[in-house]
């Protein structure tokens, strides 16, 4: 039988376990979209403001909690029959505890410590980049995938964007449907992508790496699966990637499964070419992602699946299982009519597009 004494003793023994678990949970190393690991100039600007605010908040927290703990321990009841001194209507005390918080978080302090750096950061991130020749990339948000156009390089890709390390990138943000928000926390800030309106954002990646990002503005059923990959590469590797992207699609070897898959892809009854582009073929659809080099991408379905033949087959056959209400749901009846051999051939063709 649970007694009050047993419950009290158990609580005294285990009260520390909750804070310990909470503390240890902060030691996890899986933080692909953390804002606390800046790797670019704009990300560092924002990080500096965050640290300033955190220091200010911690100082206030320590002061307030320290005073609270002191009062709890110093004036606690020591005997069951002890009655603490009762204080009512102490004017001086009330004035003191009103004035001190007003001084700590008063307008002058807020303006000096928080407002000025924050406003300066806003202006710094809103201005156009000072670099004379930034890399221009147009970002188009769709439900629910990202389109990346390099107007000066003649390259169009989807869901995976490549940039050179050390060169400032100027993004022009557009939307094809609803409001989205372009966010790559490791590289820079976030900014809304608004229909019939162009926004801009810029940053410079300082070190090579793969950055994770996604839409940060609720945009419909599959908002959480509107992700992206951001690859910062040395200048020579980036130039090689651009050269590969500018080439037309690789022609499959005659007599192979991939050649049969090309015929399946270009068959109007299967509806693939109505939405997708494959350069060098009659497929010039603009409603869906450009698939000219889809085989070279590391992910599928707006970066929610690894690019493997198994995942590609699942995505083509039943896209609505991964993204409810996706526009690709319209092709599910056509894909259901394909034979197993035709489906395998289609997957082989798309995988060969490198």
C-alpha cells in the first residue's frame, strides 16, 4: 500500500532525474537544421545577436532565481508550529521591487542592449551584397518542392542547390502558388516566398559541406516534407557540376532496360512528359521538376527520400503515400496500369539520367 511517507521518500530520491534527462537530451549530436552551428556570414551575424540576447536573458534569470532561492531558503519555516512574520502594506518594499525590475528591463537598457544590435542586423541582412559579381539563383517555391534556376549559367535543377564556397550568392525568391519560406539555417536566414512578389536574400558559405533546409512557412498538407539540400563546394568542383548540368540528358545504350524505360517515359499515355523536362527529348513540361539529371541527385521527392532505385519506384508508383495531395497523385492511375517490367524500365531510365 502506498503511504504518504513512501511517496515523499521516493520523490526526494528521484526528483533530480527529470532535470538530468532534460540536460542529457541536449547532448545529442543529430542537429542537421540547427541554427547554433553557423557556417556562413549571415548565419554568424544572426548568431551574434542570439548570443547577446541569451547572455542578457541568463543574467536576468540568474538574478531573479537567485533572489527567489535565497528567500525560499532564508525565510523557510523551520518548525511545524512556526508562523513567519507577516508583512502587509509595506510601501518601501513594494517601491523597491517595482523599481528594480523597471531598471533591469527598462526602455533604455532594452534600446542599448537589444534593440540597437537587432536593428543593425536587420539592415545588414536586408541590404544587397557588396560583392560585385554574386552568383544569382532564382528560387521558385511550389507545393511541395523547390526549383532552382541559375539564369547566368543556363542551369535548372530541383530540391538540391549547389554553390561555390567563398562566393556570395544572391537568391531571388518567387512562388508558383502559395506563401512559402526559404530557410537554410546553417548558411543564413529565412525569408518569405510570396506569390506575385519578389524577395531577395543573400549569404556566403565559408566552408564546404552539405546543409539541410526546408520551407518554414506552413503551405499546405505536405509542408513538413518540402525540404531541400544545399551543397557548398570548392570553386573547381562547382564548375564541374555546372558543366555536367548544362549537358543534355545521357542517351541510354540501345537494347538496354533504360532504353525501354525512355519509351515508357515519353509515352503520352503515361503523362510523364506533360509535367517534366528532360533536355534533348520531347519532354518539355514545366509543371514538375526538371529531370534531365535526376539520377545524379542524392535525394528524391523534395529531399525526403534517398535516391535509390527502390525509393524511386515507390515514389513513382504511389507518390500520395509520401506527400498527400501532391500534384503527382494524378499519374497514379497511369502508373498502376504499367506492367512490372515497364515500371522497372522506367526506374532504370530515370536512374541513368546523370
